[in-house]
C-alpha cells in the first residue's frame, strides 16, 4: 500500500524483537525520506501482532519544543533544553 503511493523505501532494516515468553521475531523497519520529513513503518511495535506508522517532521517537532520552552519560561521555569543548548531558533 505505501509502496504503491510512495515507491520503494529509502531504507529497510530488520531487527530482532523478543516477547515476554522469550520467543524472537524479526521486525522489518522501512523508511521513506521526503523534504518535509521521514515516514517510518515498523512491522511490530509493542506486541508482535501490532505495527506502527509515524511521520517525523523536524520543523514541526522544533516548533513544538520551542512552544513548550516558551511556556516554561513564562511560568518562570528554566528549560533543560536551553541549558544544554539543544534547541536553537534556526
């Protein structure tokens, strides 16, 4: 379904996951990279019969982090993000 819309993934990796009983299963992780961000599909997530699909957009993530930092500063709290210099207004 995703390959029909976006083509072949830019990368595919297989990692091994283990359930509570000790059985191991392969977990295919596929990534499609775009100008706006990265689409990640995990075959297994949390449970062996559940998958996970997410879109990671660095611009939106940065805006969310900056908004949280500004709310903390308004509340008079020092942000750990600014103290270690991890977030910058680019």
